[in-house]
C-alpha cells in the first residue's frame, strides 16, 4: 500500500483502488486546492480503477470553515467595488473547478459518508458517482440558513441525482435529513449499520468495480456523463462512436477466452 499525505487529505493506494481520506472536520480553503490537486493526479493514473472518498474524524465534514473563509476572502465577503466582486467570482470559479475534478475523474468515485455531511460536503458527494452512508449519517444543504446560495455544485448536480422536488425542498429549507430519508429519495445507494461496515461496504463495491475491464468501466462513465446533458439520440451516437473506436480491445478477447474456458478473466486495460 502506498500513501500520499496533504495538509487536509490523505491518499492511500491499494492495488487499483485509491482512498481519499478527509483529515479535518471542516473545509478550509486549502482543502479545495488539495482535493483538486489530488484528483488531477489520480486522473492521470492509467492503472487506477476506482476511488473512495471517506473521512477519518467524528463526521464526514461539517462543511465550509467559515473562519478560514472570512480570513482568506477578506473584504470580498463584505461587498466592495466591482473589481472586488469580480475577484470573488474568480475565486468561486476556482473552488468549483476543484470539485469538478472529482466529477471528471475517469474512474468511478464512491463517497462513504458517516455522521454529518453539511454544505460543502453535499457539494462534494454530488460530484461523486455513488454515495453510501452509515446509519448515523445526516445531510444538509446548510448554505441557505447562513445567507449563501450554494455555489459549488449542489444546485446543479443534486437535481440530477434525486427528484427535483426533493432537491428544491432540501435547498430551500436547509433542513437536516437522516440516512433513511437520504436512501428513500435516492441520495445514497445503501445504508450500513456503522462506520466500519460503511467502509467495508465501500471497499467491497470498489473491488467489484475494479474486477471489470478498466477501459470498459471508464468508457461507461464517460458515456453516462455525456448522456446526462444530451438527447437520447445524441447519447446513442456518442456511444456508437465510442465503441467503434474502443470496442476492439485485448480485454474483449480475454473476456471471450475466459468465457469459453470457464475461468475468471484477467483484465489488463488494453
């Protein structure tokens, strides 16, 4: 197992699966830079097959560190002139790009949420492909309650994950919902008894994904992401072009050989 440590994160690598662990209870501004950098590096790894995002503290995250934000953003939060406001807009766009790096990771990303997941935490998990939770998990689009329009992806991604009515309810009220409600509305796929079971479940799911042909999994994610913003016909044309380019692979031959020989396939991503 290899490990890379950032100030606010730790990235562990075991085989083809990486685990990104949040090390702090709130998201200081440096956190966004580091998670963007971590996922940019992971995206360049051709051997990677799945990523898990988890946290080591009492909770997944309590969201944006308001004291850190106030210190780093200074007068921009107080209004200021046009130049100051444009600077704030650039800062927001930079922070948005950090979570977009999670969304654009070419392999499936699994969020494993225990206890509280507030504000920026919801932004983060909405950029993931799959969300799992422990029974004590709580979720809140809390920005509304502190006079902020959620601006790091929740309002854009959450309505594609759950029904728009549920997304609006959470965003308009800033209410807390528990793991059971999150599962009912489709925010999380599975609920586990506790944090240990959650992490075990996340690793099991990542391993199941990693057993499949890696280029096929990457292609499936790419096609699904494209199709989210396209018509059915556009999506069909895109997958036709994808398969025309990449269907013929060593892994496809291995799949056929393994089936005929009645043995487990050994995929190499070629």
